C-alpha cells in the first residue's frame, strides 16, 4: 500500500533544497487540501486518472514528487472552479488548488484519452482508493514524452523518465512491440524507431544486471 498522498507530497517538499528558504510546509493544510481535492472529484462524479510521480510510487520505490498529476477532460475541469489555472497549452494545464500544484493532462489529446479509458486501476493510498494509471499506462506516457523532451533539450527530465521506465520494466517486464503499436498513431516513425532502440537498450541492461549479479527475474 502506498502512503497517503499528502505524506508523499510533504516528503517531496521538505527534502527539496529549493524549498528550504521558504516557509515550512503546513502539514495539516496540505493533508486537508489533498482530501478536499479527491472529495470534490468523487462528490461531483468527475472521471479522473492519477498519473505522474505519485502513481509511479504505487508501483516502485522512486524519486520524490511535489505535485499531483491527473488526466481530465477540459469539460470536467470546468466543474472544478476551485482550481486556479496558472498556465495552459493544447494538451496540458497547470493549476493550483489551495497549497497543491496540479498538472493536468487533457483528454483532448487522443493518447491521454485512450489511457484514461483503458489503463485504469484502483490503488490504495493510505485509507483512500484512487483511480490510478496502470504500469502500461505509465510507461506509455513516459515514452510519449521523451521525443519532445529531447527536441527541447530538457535532458535532465528525459533522463529521469528513462530511469523510471527502466525501474518499471525490472518489476513489470512488458514487451516493447505492444507498447510501440499503441504509440504508433501518435508519434513520428523516426521517434518510434528511437524509442524501439531505447527499449531494447533498457532490456539489455536488465539482462546484463541479472546475469552479472545473479538477480532473480521473478
């Protein structure tokens, strides 16, 4: 069971050096904001899918995170006027809800919409059941983001995403071909070729590690 989402966010903010000169995190307020957000989603019957770093932590031990990532439709977001929009483009919106930063992937993007429908699992965070993305959905989202990150020169985030995919594949060995087939309508052929090579390289690294250290494949 993954810890309460509020606890994950507090840990991420507390141990980020960029926050050390700011006011300390108010744990009670942050916990309350997380509960209030998911209470609103449930009470207003808004379809959502938790993705991003918190979803990742429900499957593997990974890096800290300081925000909540959701897939929502723009229409459903309008039912949440409590979220203040800070920035937006065609596929993404960044918003604030009380003390929370919320990054929203919009279902106007066809891949995000497909993932919201077909890659949903119920995961327990603390004492709350959350609509959370599956491992396949997480890997698809990270693979989809990589070509854009490299073209923009955002190599630090691209490296983090590649490592996330590696850690997921160690515990959840999915085959590359079905993943790439799902991405095919949404990416250039050259991007798919690069991602195919990346997945082959990651699988080679996993095999070599197991051969070298005698790690179990279970």
